[in-house]
C-alpha cells in the first residue's frame, strides 16, 4: 500500500493506479428520491430503514432492501445451502447443482426480469437468494420427514421466512416474498415476489433437466417436442425464451406472467421432470431412506436434547447419535 501524497491520511491498494471516482457520494435519501422516477408505478419503493419487526435506524447510504440482500448473503443460512441437495443427494460430481447454486440461478433470472420491468432489483435479488433457506438437508424430502412433528406440517417457504431468517430482522416485503414464493402458497404482496415465483420454476425445470442429463438419468433428446419446439433443447435458449415470454406478458398486461404458449411449455417441462427425474423409482427409494434417517435424528434429539451436536465444537450428528446412511447420486 502507498500513502496519499496530498494528505498522508489515506491508503490505496496500487501504487500505479490512476483510477479516479470524481464527484461526491449519494445518500440513501437522495437515491430514494431518484428511484421515484426510475421505478415502475407498481414497483416496491424503499423507505428509510424499511418495515421491520424491530425498528432500526436507516443506513446513511444503503437502501433498506440492499441491507436485506447483504444480510442474506452474509448469513449462515445462505452459506449452508451449499450442503443441501437440489435433486441429487450427496453427489460425487461437483458440477451438479446444490440449493446454493440453484438460488444463484434463480436470482439471475429474476434480476434480469426485474431490471427491464423497472422493479426493485435489490428486493428481487434478496427474495431470490433467500427463498430456499428454509429447506432441510434433503430438499423436499426433508419436508415429508419433518411434517409429522409440526402442526400444519413443514413448509420450507414458511419456515425459511419465519424461523431460519427471523434473526436477520428483514423487511416485511422480503419475508413475504420468501414465505410465498411457492405456487402452492398465497400470492406474494409485491411484483418482485411474483417475479421470483416464476424465476424459481423457470430455473429449476431447466437446470434439473441439464443435471439429469449429466448424471445419465435422461438423454438430451428425451425432452418432449411440446417443450423443445417452443423453448429449445438447451438451457441457455430455454431461459431466454421463458424470460422473453415474461417480458411480453408484462408489456401487454402490466402484470407479472407469461405468454400462453411458453407457459404451457413450462408446465409440460415441469411434468416431464417430475415423471422422469423427481419421481423415478430410484429417487423415491432414496427419498424414503433419507426421510427415515431424518426422523431417526428427530427422535434421537427429542429423547435427549443434550445430544444435539455443537457446531462451534465441530461435532457431527453421526458422532452424537450413531446413525449413518450412504446415498449415491447415481441411484
């Protein structure tokens, strides 16, 4: 590092750098005012510190939803998505998606839509990155495993918003989008939340098929004509077609949706993935075994809460309870 030659009070990383910012910083309040003209009429406006369960002082520079985005990115819950499966449990192939890489791809799709639709990009990305933080280690199989122990069952969307991410004191719009991103839930209260609901489905039907091809479960030519003829056979073309179909719907109706032709292709794509990937016999067998394992762990810890391993001490469930299952991603 080298010292500033004028004042001697500041340090810079590169001695030979001639990059100059110029101008002055823009405050949060000034940015909020500028966004009034930039955002679409129905877009969610950032206001001060945001609507939070526990009141906070506004940040001098960051918008309230940018703070949410930062908190999610730095959270343990978000990092732990790297160890939670998307489709394949404990895959040996590190090119296959995890819940973390899925969340990143959902954010990429959602932000692309939000930016062109003049929606709140920070809110959209925060919802997208946090939307699956309530999942257990085995994805949707974890919901089946834990449902008997909770009144009303276990829903990863609700659990993520109301339990996993509660300590972050996120804005209510962010939590609403996470809580209601699943299509089986009530509609999100913001257009940004609606964008993430679509982006989630678009991302997983495309990348889960790609992963299944890589794992040898289906072939690249197995995709039904009603899908391939509309959006193409490769993930890049599919994502582009679905996003453009969302643009058409927003431009024509002012609402977040998708053109009928592409929406039908998306539904057919999802049905194909369920039949050939998610509900294939080997996958169901694997899910049954992981459900049995997770329920054993619940019973073990419920019987003696002192057995719950200490993360800080580096303990593991296998050491605490003596249970061990082996899963293969090729099954």
